[in-house]
C-alpha cells in the first residue's frame, strides 16, 4: 500500500510519499515515509514538536515526525490505519450485479 500526493500536517499543506506494511511481530499496520521539503514542518520539528496529525482528504491520523533528511524533507511514521484512503477492491468491481 502506498500513497503519493497532497496532505496536511498540522494545517500545513504538503506533499507526501508514504507506504505501509503489516508487522507480524506486533500484529499492527505500520506506515511512514517522507514529507517533501516544507519549511514550516521543519520548523515544527526543530522546535521539538514530534507528535502531529496527518490529513489526507477526510482521513486524519496521528503520526510522529522523525528527522530532517539530507534533502530537507521530514521523515514521518505512524501505526494503525493509514491516512490515505483504502485502495478499491478489484474483485468487487468485476462482480456482476443482480437485476
């Protein structure tokens, strides 16, 4: 599962590159990735803000800012349902409907 596109972090409009996976050790979904360079997000992190909310469309999820990468982006991680909408089930789209 991946998402690349617009998002909001604490009301700041950003672009993100996120992916996720089920972790068999704790049985939870872990997601994370990179927020493209955004000076206001970097400022939050450098002032000590780690816990944030990530919004994609109408989905809001808690997340944690990790560090600034060499290109000025910020790493972000989360656990639980991801903030991006679920991918459509291809099987559901091909099932015939009864009339």
